């Protein structure tokens, strides 16, 4: 395991570059994101360690980060001041662009993965979702959630389609071009903090909730989840499907653990990783290195590792 320490910066989100296998971005905040500034960390892993390439400070906390799918140097971050910033790793000073159309904290940002699109979606505590092209004035505002929007992610399969998860307990699927909610699922009876699409099945979405559960949904039949994954003892902060397996996903939690699941198995829990001393908020799989995982925590560390039961996680499409 490789560890990067970020004194006085509490990690909220990590994402591995879709272009460079050793490049990782981390969105972090001072004082647990309650007050103070934020820092966007650009990290590089070597054979033996994780090193800081450069960092940028922002005037408010940073809560999420996403890499461009079309330019290896560009990434976007969501801030506590309602802003989404576009950063260029070749520019050390200031963001390329800043959009400040949300009126409260931006907790989610995601860059579209489908071909022919170059769109960013953002979700906010102001209960709205916005999407735009490179942070020009937002093309559409999506309204319908009755609580904070904690998570917003593009479908990797369907152009112009995104999912969102909210404090109102619903998972929603949106047609952004029509500015319409196509599906609203009462997925949990408590706040939902995260959602993610399966990389191999356009109808499969996972949700992680304050009720400590991860639910996996088939969007064609949403009366009940196809799988309910139990084991976390506090809120599930983030869920991520594996890029290498249709049925494997990971979740991180306020119980300080990261858990790995295979929904095709009778006993779905594959592994539990307990290597943090605070809330684990950020989680990602490395697209380039099978079984490699990156996470970040309020304990001021970013960790890159391979789960012990790695053979169970690989290439099970």
C-alpha cells in the first residue's frame, strides 16, 4: 500500500486519470469541510510512493473532482461556495474557468463518458442539478429533488442521461436534453449519499445510503432492489462499480472501512479494508490497473492499494 499524507486537508473525493495510470486527483478541505479553504491535490504514484505533483488552493472547501474525458490535462472540482472550477494541470496559478450558478455547496461533479459529448454535470445542496459544456453558462437546470443533491453521475452508456441521489431518499434518472426526470425511485427511507452506474449494464445502478446499506437496482423493474448489501455500520458515503467486472462494486463509509462486493454471489461481501482512522469519503478504481483502488479519508491520507482478495475482483465481465 502507498500512502500520501495531506496535513490539515481532509479528503472528500479521489479520481484516477482516464489517460494516465499513475495520476490521481484529490479534492480536500480544511476543518472537515465545515469552514476554511479547499485544496485540489494532483498526485503521482511511483513504484514505491505517492508524490505531490502540484496543488491549488480554493477559497472554500472542495467536495468532488472529475477528470475530463477528452483532455488529459483538464479536471473540474465542486466547491462549498456553489462554484464548479475548471483546472488545467499545466497552469499552476488559477482555474481556466469558474461557474458559480449554484446557490449552495456543490457536492458532486461528473464528466460525461459517452462519445461525442463533452459535458459536466453538477449536483448541489440547493437541490438542483446543472449540466453544461466546459462551464459555459449552464445549458439546463434540473429540478425535482426535495432534498440536497449529494451525487450526480452520467450514464456511461446513454448520451444525455444522468442519475442523481438525494437527501430526499430518491434515485432519479434524467433526460438532460429534455430537462425531464424519466424515473424517480424511492430507493431508501433515509438520505442517499451516492450513486453509480454499472460500466457493463445500462440498466444497473447502485445507491449508498445513511441507512448503512448499498442497494443495486435494475431500472427496468424498480419495485425492489436486485441486491441489498449489508455490512457497513455507519452511513455509506460513496459507491463505485468496478471497471473490470459487471457484478463487482466497492463502497466506503463513515465506519472507516471500504468494502468490496460481488452481487452475483450468495455471500456478496468479498473483502473489508480497515486502514483509516476517520470517515472514508473518496473512492475510485484505477481504470488502467486491474484491482488497484484509491481512497481518501478525513484522516488526511490518500491510499493506493490492492484488496487482499484481489483474485475475486478481476475480469468477471
